[in-house]
C-alpha cells in the first residue's frame, strides 16, 4: 500500500470565522503497479511533448517568418519602390505578349510557388521568388522576382500554358 496524496487543504466559511480543514486521501495500490504506470505515463507525456514541440515549432516559425517579411521588408516585397526588368525578362515579355501592368498585378496578387523559388539560406539580394497567376487575357504565368532592398527585379516571365519561340539571349 502507498499514500498518493497526504492531504488536501480547503476552507470552510461560516458567517464570522474561517477554519482550515485537512482531508487525508489514501490510495491503496501495489507499489510495483504504481511505479510501472507512472513510468509509462511519464514516457507518453514526454513523447507527446516532443512531437508537439518538433511539429508545432516548424509551423509557428514559418508563420512568424511570413509576418516578418511583411513587417521588416525582408523576402518578397509586393509593393516595391521600383520594379526593374532584366534584358531577358523584357524580351520574354515582348515575345509572350505580357505587359508591365500584368507583371505588377501578378507581383501584387499572385501565389508564391516555393517549390520553384530559390530562397533557402541565400542572402536577401540572392533570393528568387517564383510567383504564379493569371494575366488579363487568361495566360497562366510564372514570373521570377529577385528582391533587393526596396526594389524588385523581374528576372524572367514564363507562360505555363504555351511554349513560345523567342529569340532571347
């Protein structure tokens, strides 16, 4: 037999005075079973805590990083002070009939395809974001943006629905 809880303190209140009442709680359980059950329970709680900490921290970290992008200007700035176009991007835009206003619309409203982006541990000005969306005339496009400071450079423009014969170097 073992005592699990020695006592519980509680207050009883009468109209004019309060007194402390002690209630002993005694549990009769074989010592070996109690130890085994406690060890199993402790291991289950530890496992659950590790799973939640490992899985949950990644989720929290990614959400926090997305919020930091908006607040600190790191990452893809969707409202840059300037949009620059590489020579290659200008050629691809002309060949594929995609206007600067459509590129800006994709930058503002498109979805980042992280599988096609080059973010990783690159320094801020070496990251490339693949942003996908639909233009005014229904073209499904992927545009590669390279942010640096308060500016964004359009690296290339890809039409996902049609292969174009462009003579861009």
